[in-house]
């Protein structure tokens, strides 16, 4: 299993503390990594893989979604590649 470098930012009220969110993210991403490697033949790279998660509210996500995707509404997930 590769090393995961998980960065957590909590930008709104109502979320668990960062330690709990990091533990949850680690479990979920670890399960995804195992599935990709064993079932899909797509292992994570051997070097540390960085994942940045921002926990926000609907208003913040709506603003980001409008700016980057021209969709003036909230959404559950926005993802951005690290490299073009």
C-alpha cells in the first residue's frame, strides 16, 4: 500500500474535528486504494499520494462551483487535478 498524505481543512461549522475527519478519509481512501489495486489492476503510485479535502458548507461550495464550473448551485463533490 502506498503512503497517503491527507490534508484536511474544515471551513464551516457542523463537521467533526479534523482528527476524526482524517481517520474517516484514511479508511475510505485506503479501501479505494485496495479496490483499485486488487480489482481494477490500477495501484496507487509508490511515492506518497497527496489528497487535500476541504469540508465546507453549501454557500462556499456554491461559490466555488459557480466560479470554476459556471454552475450557480451547491454540489456534493468538486475535484481538481494537481497537474494539467
